[in-house]
């Protein structure tokens, strides 16, 4: 399979090309990580310098079996995440984060909230792509910090919803409403 075989949807690639801070969030197992790797394939094809910051071990494991050479860094602390983002901005690298709010889930204090807001504001200024995970039980805990500390900074926002075992609906809420669909495949997504 070539990188062009399943190209990034043009609506999404426009955000990437213009360094818009795009956040896609949703419940677990809705293909957000697959979408992040699809963006990686696009950036490889475009020969853009980028870094993929994985905050969850599952993403790092998945990346090891991914067919493309993705510059994947496992990030295990909030401080490390902030440092990686600042370094990447200095080097003018495009930033992909899967998942932006994972390291902040168990913290409910002013310092961690300010760190997450700073990360979001940096991505809003310099561009990037981030996934965020929310709970399925009524979207509690302020959608796991998405509403307060990430969403207000995003220039483009989408939410995922699994329609069946492999098909996901991606509702783009901002800058304009649009519904896209994709099928989860072994090493990315296939737009439908």
C-alpha cells in the first residue's frame, strides 16, 4: 500500500497545510489514533518535518507496527509533553498529539489546568493536530478537560462517533459543520 492510496480527506488536509490547530475528540475506540497516523502519512508524503507525541502506551505500541517511519515519541509526564511541544515549535516541526488530555485526567488542580491551557494556546498559535479522549458515560468530568482547557483554543473541532465495528462518523463542528465518514483499517483510515 502506498501513502497516496488512502489520501487524507481534502477538508482535513487544508487544516494541516495551513497550520490550523485541529482537535478531534470522542469516546475510546473511535479511530482517533488511526486518524492521527493518517495525518502522519500525509505529512510524510508532503515531506514536512513533524513529531508525533504519544501520551498513551497503546499508541506507541500501535506505532511500532505501523507501516511508515513515523517520528513517534512516548511522553509520560505533563512536563515532558510541554517540553516536547516547545522544542518542536523551536524547530518548526508540525505537532501531532495522541491524546492531549490523557496525562491530565487524574489531576484536578490549578497547575495542571494551566499547563493544559498553555499547551492548547501554543498549538493554537503555531498549529497542530491533537486527539482527546472523552468518557462514554454522559461525557462527565467536563469531557475530561476538553471543554475548558482545549476546545476554546482550537480553530477546528471534530467529534467522533462509532457507527459500527469499523465505520466512524466524524462531525466537524468548527469552523463549519460537516460530517465525514471513515473506515478503520489496519494502518490508518479509509475515507468513505
